[in-house]
């Protein structure tokens, strides 16, 4: 027996909202970054699941890998995002020694 | 050769780019020779094209690239090479070359040397585009281009207020004319669905539109022509344009640009011919301008202004010819006039250069001994202007008058002949006051000197031209020029459609005799007035009294324009300004104030805490889900 | 006896993913969180293997475990982690945030099961060739853009972190 | 019924093959590690005019076994303030990917754990996982030297992964497959990839040195600078595991080099007796192991800035140039071998001759010192 597509999607949904909740709840910038990574991973799972299980529904070829292609792009984005995000965190940390995002509110109106 | 016709404008353009980019820092004095060489190159190409056209190649259209292509509207940048444009090319390039060379000497001590020689080729480029364009749009591009260059070059010495003002005046007046041109262009497109000369003329020949529409188009184009060619009522910028450097006056405001109007009308002969009354009007305006400007020229004391008014009046002659249905004669006069008027300007420029920038004839006098070469060339040019046989002006002007009479416009003929007399008089006066008699300003006289070679050789070349160029129109009415231009202007020259009879020597001699007699009369009168003082000029002016004042003040035209138009325009501008400040800006300010208020309120929402923003994003997501789910499940659908 | 293997592995990986994810969100020891995040990624790779996307799985491990986790550990080790008390009112949003997320998450997770497998059998075999195929033909341009993006991120990160000399 | 090699039933053969591969792996790793340690000691000794171990067993062959037993017997010490779970997990995290990499190595025709069509990617991935273990070890030790070591090695490994992968990519471009088996089969003759893509090989060799923390790139464990880097707090068998893992890494990268550039198990007589492939493979692998040891005994350690500078400013640009050129050539020529070789050899020349040129002054000082030391040694040895 094979695992149904829905199960994968459900796992991805749960992980996604875990990440979202983390982004909302946690204050530590690094942790928030991690949670964002979780969300990206969840989206990856959904993409791969669809492209492997339902991919051949779309285009004609039975091995349609569109979703996986987008996973590759998501990986790229994630890498760039982490690099720049951490750089920003470090730069901010140099100015005021904290990683709590809600203490960096100079931009408030 | 014809298919490389694009080279002709290309050379000046290249010169312009090079000089404008590198002139200031690196090329400096070399900009002048560079520009002249580029013009020489295009002149050579132009000669090649001319010869090829002469050997029978007719009306070739050399497409360069597609300029605009919108829906039904296609405008290609293409060169129309036919006898008319090739002749024009020849004149423009050759004269431009001579004047460029002259300018190297004339502008030698000017700090804006590189600037001058980047704009001068640019002008030539624009003029060539104007001449070459195969449709009204491209022609218009060149038209605006020459307008721009004339503006830049009139205001070349923009440090002084007069040139700046003159430049602005020229630009504004030209704008009025250009507006006419645009109206004509657009109407042409609406009526004929194309702007290409060929198509338009074919359409006119086949199924001409309503007379009214046609007249409208022609009137619009003619308005443009009056603007560019300084005809009534838009002539008054040309005399002021003399504030620019003399080579500019010679090239732009005597030889080439101002003839653009004539070229436009000649080019559109089929149109104008189809709109008879407008054509007559053109002739009338031309005649009026001719005599009007000539009378003003009688009393001017600034040598360059005399030339300027004489230019206006000569242009009047050309329009007269066009109106009289003799476009070939018009072109003929255009060519000859280009030579001798350029020569006159360059000569006076050489005089001004020689005595250190003075233009007032009352301070000159007796310069003949100091600058003989200038003097003799000026005399030749003056003779040509006064239409003394066998100089150039004689043939062309005589042909104009003759054809005017033959085509049944005796009034125009009378006016033309009379104007010829005036012309002869004022040119005599100018030359005499400048070169003869006692020097009226000693120390000026002492420092006077003949101009350098680089200036005098162009003078000589032009003098030869002014003397001989008339013979391209010999024998009268079917000289070389006629047979050359006829195929181009045939379509319109209805009156000349009759195969040219072997020129009728008898009537030619009659006309020649009359006009020459009048001209000589004018010359003799001038000589007697200014050399012997009988009748004494001062006495004459006193006797003339108010009329004299009117002439001196140029019929108060500028003042009238000031009061009538400029005042109105200023009032309107003031009203617009008030509207802008109080209504439009007021609205904007109120709006900004309101937004500032709202922003001040919403500012509180910007907590600066990233978490809140993220939370709001997620809340938005919830909203979207609710709405979408609502529609999907249907309980939101009503 | 092999057909029980797949659901079993799936359950294992799912447990790993969700459990580790929960820990990442709730734990307070930042290094532990980082490591558990790496575990999540590893289990995610396992999921991909289950789905027969081994190339993606390897990319996943290579980039997430091999690079991103390391980077985040760097971030952890370069910064002092301390949890101060809340100063402002707006800083206390956790309860609402949690509630809101839950409100959204539950229906979505429930709806997720409504996705049915297509009647056609899902393609077996590796995803290397088709992936490369579509990546370098249809998606060549986005691929290039992505590379440019990476370069920009690289430079930007360096510029941000670089200390100016004076 | 289908018949596999040696007339064995295919299924059985598959299982057998897996067993053989794993056994080989374990053998190569554990005994290999011991053998390597012994070899290393001896070679170092020879190169340093010493005798090395000679007491235990013939030629001191048993010395390393004794050491291993000693390590196993040691008490498992863990400092109080270390971060227990990670401290304990680190060695495993470093060890397991290494052992896992042996699955895809083709030891002989059909003697390979799995013929993965993404084998090379798999190897790279596992290689990148080692970093995690080292960083964790450094952090969990709760010791600033360890932390420095961990961070250093993280930076170093991440940086040198780039040229490493670039070196591999060139070969993949040329062969057109990620599978180790295909790559091996693609070079049966004497014309191995090393002759066609030498620059890729050099790139990978240098990067591999860094990846395995060997000299001259062994900063993470630089005794003179930070006691023993991330190994400081470790002792007993945990330390031993790190140690074995390091040697295992060495043999893995050596095996990769042997496979990618030197025809893997290909060699005289393999076609007749396929099992001979194992011998050839092991031989080739060990040639590189010895090369590593040689380098270790020869070269001085780099400074951290030199290390990074060399990677980012020299190695990666050249490797990128190489890849661009190779890709173009492979697309352009029907038989790209000659032009590829030309370009690669040129780049090797650039690296070998250009680099000393840029570093002239430093090298002069270095040569001077060497000459002096040699002179002194002669003085010492002269009767």
C-alpha cells in the first residue's frame, strides 16, 4: 500500500503552520529565521508531493517535474534568505547587543 | 551614388557629435576644419547625386528605416531624390561649405569656437533632412531641427541680452509657423491617409478632395512657410536674428533655412496648384512682403539689417513667383539669391570683422581702400541683387517678373518692378555708405584691415558664383535649370505644362529692358543722393517727415505686436498662473494636508515591532481564507 | 511484506518532522533548536525519498543540513542569546498569535486530506533526468535569474557584515 | 531464470553484493584506519629521519592495534559543563556519513553496494554533513578552543566544498553521468580522466585536503594554536571515533579520486578476473592516501586568512573558468578530449607557476629557511 497524497499534504500543512506560529510567537531573530526555514520546507514537501503524485496530470509527459523545479528555486531562495538574514542580524547586533526583534523598533511611527 | 544619399546628412551629423562630445576638451581649434571637411565630403556626395539625377535617374526613394508604424500610420525615414531635392542639396552643401570655411576665420577669436562648430554642422544636418525627407513628417523633423539650430545660433552670444531676446523671438514666431505646418500635416494625413509626397500628390491628381479642405491644408502649410521664410505677418524675427554671428546670418538667415518655406511650397506645388485661390494669395503675400521690406530697407543704418530686410523682400519675390505659378523661377531665384545674398552677408561680415565689430554704416565710409577685395566682391553681389545683367540676380528676377506678367498677374509684375527699383537704391546706398566717401570715424578707419585669406577666398568663390550662376537659367525659360527641374515640378506647374516655346527673345528683351531700366534708375538715384548730395538725403528725410519716421520704426510692427498680441498673451498667462496657484495647487495642498492628518492618525499603527506586522499578515490570510471558503461553499454568494 | 514498509517509514518521518518542528518552536535552548531543525530537514529528505524524488532529497540534505544549519549555528554562536522581559504592550502578542494560527491551521490540515491520488499510477523511478530536463530547458531563464539572486545575496551579506576599517 | 555473474541467482547476488560492499567498507575503514595510522607513523618517521614504531610486533606492526585496544579500554570522560546530548552525538554524526559513503563506491565490476544514478551527489551530500558534527562537537565541548576549532572548520569546510564540487562537476560534464559505475566504465583504457581533466583533479585534490582537515589545512586541530581544536575535550573511544572517521574520510576522497580520474577498478587482467578490480581499486586508493601523508610530512600549515584567500581568490575562479571552458568545448567539439586536455593543462600550469609568482617574496623567505635548516642538518650529521 502506498501513502495517500493527502497525508503528505497534511504533514506539510501542519509543519507550515508550526513555522508560522513560531514566527509570530518567538522574539529571537535566529529562531524566527529557523521557523521561516520550516515554512519553506513545508512548501517544498507540498510541491514535491504534488509533482510526484499529481504531476503527470498537468503536462503530457508522465514525469512532469514542475514542482520539483520550484523546489530547487525554493532552495536557492532559502539559502539567499538565510545568508542575508543572518548578515542583517549580525549587523543589527553590532549596533545594539540584542537579537530580540521586538526590541528593535526604531522604525515605529 | 543615389543609394548612398544617406551619407550626405551623415557627415555633418558625425561632425556634430564629434565636436559636441570632444570639442571642448580636446579638439578645440580643430573643430572648425573638421566641420568644414565633413560638409565638403557631403558636398562631394551631393555633386555625385546631382550628376546621377541629371543623367536621367528620376524620383528615387531611398528608404532608410521605419520611423513610426502605428496602425494605419506608417512613416518611413526615407530620402526622396528627385531633381528638386538634388538641386537643393547641391546649393545647401556648397554654400554651407564656403560659409563654414569663412566662419573659421570669422569666429577665430571667439571663446565659443567649439560650440559654434558643433551647432553649425548640426544645422546643416537638419537642413539636409528637411530637403531629403520623402514625407511631411521627416520634413517636419528637419524643419524643427533647423528652427532649433537657428535659435541656438542666434543666441550664440547669450551673455548679451539682445541675442538672447532675439533668439527667443525667432523661436516663438517660428513656433507659430510650425503650428501651421503641423495642422497642415495632420490634415493631410486625415484627408489622404498618408504623408508621403508621392502618394499625396497622386491622390490629388486622381481624386482631389473638396476645395475647402485643400485650401485649408495649403493655408496651413503656407502659414508654416511664412513663419520659416519670414513673410508677412511673421517676418519680424528675421531682422532681429542679425544679433547672431554673421556666418549664421549668411547661412541660416539668408541662404538656406529661410528658403525652407519656399522649398516647402515648391515641393507641394501639386497641392497648391490644385488650390488656386490660395496660390494667388501666396503671390499676393509675397509681393506685399517684397515691397514692404524693401521700403524698410531703404532707411536702415545697420548694414546687416539692410541685408536682412533685403532678404525678406527677396524671399517675397520667390513667393511671388510661386504664387504666379512659376515654381521653377522661384527655385531659380532661390539658388541665385543663395549665392549673392550669402556673399553680401559675408562681405558685410568681413567689413564688421575688419573694423572691430561695428555694424553702423554711419561710422563707416571710405573703406574701399582698406579692403578692396571685400569691396569688389560686394559690388558684384550688389549688382546681382540689383539685377544688373548679366549677373545672377538679373536672370532669375527677370524670369520671375516675366512669368508673373505672362501668367496674368500684372499687379504683381508692377510691384515686382517697383521693388526692383527700391532694391537697387538701397543696395547702392549701403555699398556707398560703407566703402565710398570720407571715413566718418577716423580711428575706426585707421584700424580697419582686410580680412584673412580664409575669409576672403570664400568671398571670391561666392562672387564667381553670383556672377555666373545665373547662366544655368540661360537661355531664358528653357535653360538647363528648366529642363532639369521641370519633371519634378511638372505636376503642379500647370501653366508651364505647355511645352516650353523656344524662348521668346523679343518679349524677354522687353521685360529685361524695363526692369533693368528701373534698376539702373534706382542705382543712379542712390549715387546722386549719396555721392553728390542732390537731392540731399537729410533734406529728403526731412521732407518725408512722418513717412520717414514710420519707415525708420519699421512701420511700428514690433510695437503693434507687443500691444496687440504679447499683451494679450501676458494677460492670459497671468490668469492661467492665478488659476494654477489658487485652484490646482490649492487642491493639491488641501489633499496633502488631509493625507498628513490621516497619516498622523495611522502612524500609531506602525509599532515598529516586526511580530505585529507578521501577525497582521496572518490575519489577512485568515480573511482571505474566510472569503474564499465562503464563495467556495456558497454561503457568501448572493 | 515490503508494502507495510512505506507507511511505516512515512509515520516515522512524519513524527520526526512534526515532533522536531514543535520542539523548534517551543524549546528555549537555541542550539538544540538548531539541531532539531536539522533533524526536521533530514526527515523531510526522507519524505522526498518516499516520494521517489531522490535528487531533491539529496539537495535538501546538502543545502539545508550541510549549509543552512551551519549558517544558523554561526548566527547562534556570534550573538548572545538572552530573553529579556517585555517592555511594551505590543510585544505581548503570543497568545493571540497562537490562537489565530491554530484557527487557520486546523481547517487547512483537515482539508489537506481531501486531496486524492490520481487514478493513473504515480511515476516510478528517479527524478534526476526529468528534473534536469525541465530545469535546463523550460526553466533555464529562471535558473539563471536564481543564480544572479544568489550572487547578489552573497555580495549583500558580505557588505552587511563587513566592518568598515576606520 | 535469469543468471547474474558467476552463475548466481540475481537476487542472491544483489544481497551478496551488498554484503561484500559493506564488509569491504568496514574493512577499509577500520583496518584501513589502523593500517593508515601505521603507515603514517612510519612514513613520517622516515621523512623525519626517525625510526617510528618498531617495538611492538614485527616492524611495530602491532603498535596501532595496541593503541586501538588502549583507546577502547580508556574511561569515557565527559567534562561537567559540556552539553551532554550533543557532546555524545557529535562523533556519531561525523562517523555515520563517512561510513555511508562507501555504499556507492564501485570496488570491482558489479561489486558495488548500490549503483545510485546520483551517486556523486550522494557522496557530496554526506561529505557536507561532516561539518555539522564538527561544529556540534566544538560547541558542545563548551570550551573556547573547541568552539574556535569548530567555527574554523565550519568555515573552512563550507568554503572548500565549493571548489570540491566544481572539480567534480567538470568530470560529470565530461562523462555525462552522476553514477560512479558509469564514470568508471567511461575510462577503461589507459587514457584516464586524469590526463584529460588534470585541473579538475588538482582542484579536487586540494579541496579534499581541506575537507578532510589534513595538512596543510588542518587548522581546526592546529595543536600549536588551539590545543586540538574541536577534539580538545574528547578522549578515549569517542576521540578514537573522530580519528577513525578522519582516516575514513581520507580513504573515501581517495577512492573518489581513484574512481573519477584514474579509472577506478580498471587495470590489467580485470576483464579476465573481475575480482582483481578490488585489488586495483584499493591500490589506487592507497596511492592517494600515501600522497596525503607525503603532503602532510612536507608542507607547513597555512594561516586562516591564507586558507580562505587561496580558496576564494585562486581556486574557485580558476575552477569556474575551467568549467565554463569545458562546457563550451564539450558542446562545441564532437571529440572534446584534446581541447579539454589543452585547457586543463594550461590551467594547471597557471596554478603551478602563477601562484609562486604571486607569492614570490614569501617563497624566497621560505626557501632561505629551508636551505639553512638543510645546511644545519648536514652539519649535524657530518662526523
